[in-house]
C-alpha cells in the first residue's frame, strides 16, 4: 500500500512555495509519494485557467522534485461521473483510497479557517489525516497539529496580479519552466 500525501489546490499557477512544501513533506512525513492534485472546478466558484494548463504547470513544477512527486488527474476522472457539479475532497479521498492508497492531506493553515465550508470535513480528516503547513498571517485553529514550518509569503493570487499588470520579474516566485509555460500560452494576461 502506497502512502500518499495529497496536495490539492487550484495551482493557478503553481509557485515555488508549493515546491518547497512538497519537498518538506516528502522529507519529513511518513509518506512514500506526494501528488499535486489540481482541482477540476473550484467548489467555491473561483475562476481558474483551463484544467489542462494547470495540470501541465503542475507537471513542470513537480519534475525537479524527482520521481516521488507526481501530478494526479483524479479530479478530471471524478468530473466524468454522472451528476458531477464540483469537486469535493471527500470524493477524491474515497476514490483514491479505493485504489489501495493510504492517504494524508496536505493543507495550509489558511484552509483550516474555511473547514466549516468543506463538504463533510470531519470525514475527510478521518480518512486522510492532515499534514498542516503554516501560512504567514494565518493562525492555526486550536486543536490542530502542524508541521512547524511556515510556507513563504507567496500566493497564486499575487503572482496572477503581477503577471496581469506586466510585472517585469516574477522569477523568484514561480519556477522557471512554469513561467516559460505561462508566457508561451499567454496566461494571466489582462
């Protein structure tokens, strides 16, 4: 049974803090692999670039991290089910657990504040115990356990804003190959 850390998110776009978290989790937590899992459609209605672009960018971000990091298309597989409306983490966890994986869920402290909005949050946590990474400006809710590491203050929102406003250099925020992909496909332009 493969022990997998699921690192879900919009990845709109993936940035270097995502890579740092992935490496940290692989090197310190009892997991065999880490999977970037881009959401197919955001349950809270956030606008995203096309799923295939986000998959491609996650694959580029994962490549330098080695064979223990991959990008999962499980969300697209779930979206093919009849009646699909939006992604629910519990559906993802149940789907992957049925394939024989032992799961952990990587989340930031920023996500924990919205746990009440998640579909059957307690069931998600019971089936895929959390690995919590700190985010600057977000306190850990009482009763939660965290890794003790805080992710750098990099957000995909900030990256998109900088790109949309023609910022001259975001190379310190986004992996080089991802940045090349964004330029080649004219993503995040005004």
